[in-house]
C-alpha cells in the first residue's frame, strides 16, 4: 500500500490530498498566501497529515503550483523536511504521458496538464475539462490522447469582484441562482448575469470546441472540476461528469509515471 501526498497550489487556495494507492483518503484546502514561509507550510502540512513528519507515514509527494513564490518555499520545505521521500514537482521535463501540442508546451499550467492526464485516464478521448477557479480554464484532449489546447476565461468570482470594485452603486452579493433570468432588483440582476451569463459562456465555448474537434457532441466527455459547487455549474447543459478531485488524481498519475 502506497501513501502519496498531492499538493495543488492555485492563486486563491491550495489543496492537499492523501492517496492510498489509487483511493483518495482525504483532502484539505487552505488559502494560498505568498507570504507563507517554508516552515509555515510544513506546520500546515503536519496539521493536516499528523504523521507526515516521518518517512513511514508517506511514500511520496507530488506538487503542482501555479504560484512561483509559493513553489519556491515548497521546494525548500521538501528539501529540508522530506528529503528522503520520492518527490515529483510537476513542470518542464516531468513525464506526464500526454503529448502537449502547443506552440510552447512550457506555457501550459501544471494544473491544466494534471487535469488533462486525469481526464484521459478516466474517460479516454476526446474530452474537455472545465476548471472553475480564479480563471475558468478549458482543456482539450483529442481521441488519440493528445493535449491539443484550450481556452482561458475570467473566473466567476473574479469577475463579480472586479465588477463590484468598478461600479460604485453595485452591492456585494452572493453568487446564487436568482428567481428568474429577468431580474426584478439589482441584487438578482447581478446574480442573473453571473450565474446564467457564465453558464452561457461555458456552454458556448464547449460547443465551439466540439465543432473544431470535428467530433460528434455525444462522443465528447465534458468534465467539470474546481469549484463545482458554484450555481453556474448546475446551469450548464454540456457537462457529462463532475470530478472535484480531478487535479489531485492527475498529480497521482504523474507521480506514478515518473517513478515507475
């Protein structure tokens, strides 16, 4: 039995997940703070995984980070505290098992690569992953298991927050489904734009992606991940699966492919 810790660092939050072989035992989420030192990251880790201070508790660690400052501190933590453990930091030169057909493959976020790896392992291709985070990302894998590109749009919460900052008379509201698309007050008007507007964006982009793939819509799996509790997701018509732990699963697969 192999116990693996996977760490997925995003701009807004960081997710820890512990696998026993291919089963996710548990996961935790903290805010991503660029001021956090390597010692503080270690304290957080030991708090979530009580026995993680000993090599006997974990058999390996896999890390993906889209925040360079945090990655620097995590590397220091891994070197100082877990130097005896097999460790994979996802980045250029790390085997993913998935050809990346981009103008510059190094530009593709490691979280997006992990999502694509997990999606193809789970459902095969062609498939599309829509990840609701600070940005909403669309990642596309063709029938041959190649990462062929995608799209990036502003995230739902990011856009709503930016609108509040720029429009003095607009209130701070929760991103919840309003009573109807045609709103009767300002709060519900904001909610309508956020929920139904972004759902339309997702459905529209996915439809265009499927057209460019030259595939039948029924043959393309569309997976939602990230902040899948957003009301936006339930208003989309294109999703075939919801996989909240998709990125962590991708990190597990990448770890296995680099230590086999």
